[in-house]
C-alpha cells in the first residue's frame, strides 16, 4: 500500500488491503464491484484512491494518492512495449481525467488510465478512460486518445486487451520503419537562456558539437529561465513537453547546454526515460573520438575520469546505505546490514589509482616535449603558435603556409570541431625572417570544461614558448567577435594575453563584406582565405614584422645585459 495513509482508521486501512483480493476479467478496465469499492473508499477518506491492475486482472498495487503521486513497480519497458498494467482510480470530487492523470499515462507508458467519478453518496458515476496513441498518428493532437465516458455499469465492456495488442503492434511497426532509416542517435538539444545576449548562438554551437559527436539533431529548444529549478533546471512541465517531443521524433538522447550535477542528471533521466548528456560530456566525447596520439589519449582519459569520478561515486553512494553496521549485533537497522562501504571504497581506489597512473604517464611525455622545445631554442628558430576557436581553419592555414598538400607533412584539416587535439609543428619559410616553426594547437571553445583545461594545461602552456601568436578567427561566423573574445579570455587565464599577436580573419571569401570590414577595423586583423590562398602574402609580411620586433627587442635586451655585465666587472 502506498501514499499518505496517516490519519486513516483501522477499518479504512483494512478496506484498502482488501482491494488486493479483487480480480477482474483479463483485458478489461475493471468491474462494477471494484468501481464501487474505490468510490466508497475515496468518499470515506476524501482522497483519491487507485489500484494498478496487470494484464491478468490482478491488483498489484494500492495507493491513496493522485496519479502523479502513485508509486509504480520498477519495471523496464521495451522500446516498443507498454508498461503491462493500467491505473484505475476514483476522483472524490468528480470530474474527468486530470492533466496529471494524462501525464502519468504518457510518462509511465501505461496500458490505460481510468478515473471513476464519485457521487455525493459515495456511489460510482461516469468512468473516463484514455490510452496512448502511436507516435506520428495522423489526426491526433495529443499523445493520448480520450474515450467517451461510460456508466460504471459498462466499465467491463471496453476490450482493453485488444486495444493494447493493436497499439503495441502499431508502435513496433512504426519503430521498424524508423530503425531502417536510423543510422545514428537522434538528439534533442536544450539551451537555457538566463538573459545572455548570445543564447541562440550557444544553442547553434551545441548543435554543431552534437553533429561532430555523431548525433542527428532532430529538435533545438531555447528555454528561458531567469531562475533555474534545483533538480531539473527547466521544471517538470517542460520535461514532460520534451519527453513528448522525443516520443514523436523518435529521439533517444537529450543534451543540455549547461553542465549538470550528478543528482540533476539522474533526476532528469528518471523523469524522461531518455539518455541525458550535458555540454561537458559532449565535448569530452568529441575529444575521445578525435584523440590520435598517445599524449592526447592520455589527456582525454584523464579529463573523462576527473569528470566522471564524482558521478560514479554519486551513483555508488547508494551503497553506503548498505553497510557500516558490522552485522545485526551492532544495532544496524533492517535493510542496512552488510559490507556496504567496501564496494564504494573499491571504486574510489580504482579511479584514484588510474588517475595517478595517467598523471605519471603524462609527466614523462611532457618531459620529452620539453626536450624537443629546448632543442628548437638552441637552433634559434622563431616559433609561431597558431591559436584560435575550434574549426576556425588553423590546420588549413598551417598546410597553406608550409605548402603541405600531401602526407606525411599535411596536417589533418576537417570541417569539424576539435579535429586537432595535439600540437603539430611544421617548418615553414617567411621572407625576411628565414625558417620558422609553425605550431598548430588545440582549438579553444567558450567555457572550456575545467577538467579538459587541467588535462591539456601542459599542452596549452607550450603556447607561451612561441615568439609570436597567430590568432585565427572564423570571419564567416556570425559570432566571430564573441569567439575572438572567448579565445582572448583563455589566453589571459593562461598568462599569454600580452604576447605579440597577429590576427588572421580567415574564410574571408565566405564572410559578409560589411561584417569583415568591421572586424578588420576592430581587430587590426588581415583578411585571408587559407583554402583559396587569399591574403597569405600580407599575413606573412605581418608575421615577419612581428617576429622582427621580437628579435630586435631580444637583441636590445642582450646588449643591455652585456653593458650591465661590463659595468659590473
């Protein structure tokens, strides 16, 4: 028995327990006798009383609560099946099916939900019933079909069994057709707008991330919320709406643009029945997808473990309820005796051991990189680090600068986010300077996950070893200015904002001329197209000037140091 039974008399509790003995004909909504029992009890306790009935006609659960508060068995429905039981309950104040009744029908995938109107004298009145409709049903505006109300004397006339069989066949048939066309996960995206000016741009970027990860974006939703709901961010009503949309669009993935806490992710998953990801998980997944070298793989795994550690331990935290009692003699409550903490501690130890191993491996890789860097310094070859927002065209520009049309010198350049995860250096030539080393770095993104920043810090810090930064901006992007500012913020956090920098406004051939002119004026940048070799000569001249200024400044410092040394002697 479930729900709030406090304050009920023993006779009322006994009457509720007796409902478990009721049987109805399999495949029917209920019986007149059961409808009378529910109406009398609901009238007596002045609350909704309901029973869950399985397909054999057995009462498996009794609740003193409305449909939303009814406790359901923890059954896992197949994608093409319903729950296998229906809810019959009484409305003590009369009236048809409520919104909560219909939401419960849909979210729990019940065979049906029925409400018995209770008359003033506690007699059953009209019975209202609704069942689900298959996704994509023509002519149906809702996720359910509400049948005309019938008298309680006719409650056993509706053939629910035949309706359920037909519905499951239709759902399975539609699913087979969709599965034949479906070659990747279908995702619904949710970006919460708390008043940011670039909320729509963030949603578009989330869609780009999802596509790069291999998902098919079937719907994008921008949800305005000044104050976020603690558990679900967007509220129960919006989650129901998103679940309904996923049902009709055959989506199996819900991706949030905000980072979700472990408890939030679990609550949203329980409410929707969908796979839940946040932006951080999505970026980590893309990094894992594109990681090629030993170092980048180690860094990505390190970032994933750091992100997942509190979530894995959060999932295992439920185990802490089963333990710490040292058996019944220690006075542990019933249901809490056993080893308990052992499993949790084992998980924690394994994760920490793996983290320590990865950190040591990365240390040795970093030492080898440091040796290569010192070797370049001894050769006294100027270094240009190419930085910029992900997918701005950095690798394409590196290939154009070094004339690397074919492997092995050619750097991977794809129209994807985070195609480059490890620094790649190539030697080029700039007139007036001579040989230079051009280094392609990891692409930046706004609000770069902290775990990734920590994992890639040694890689990112190599930017500081350059003489000049070449900041590549996608001038064809509508949010070019915000992306440029996002990269500058990351450079400032790393302490490289004041380094000599040349701005290349890439993809100028595809940019709006007015927007391009504004960006040239704002950034003092050079319009180029790495793909079409436009503006590269001017860009090399600007780099030669910047490198020359750095070399002259270094020469002046050395001369000054010599003079001071001579005076000291």
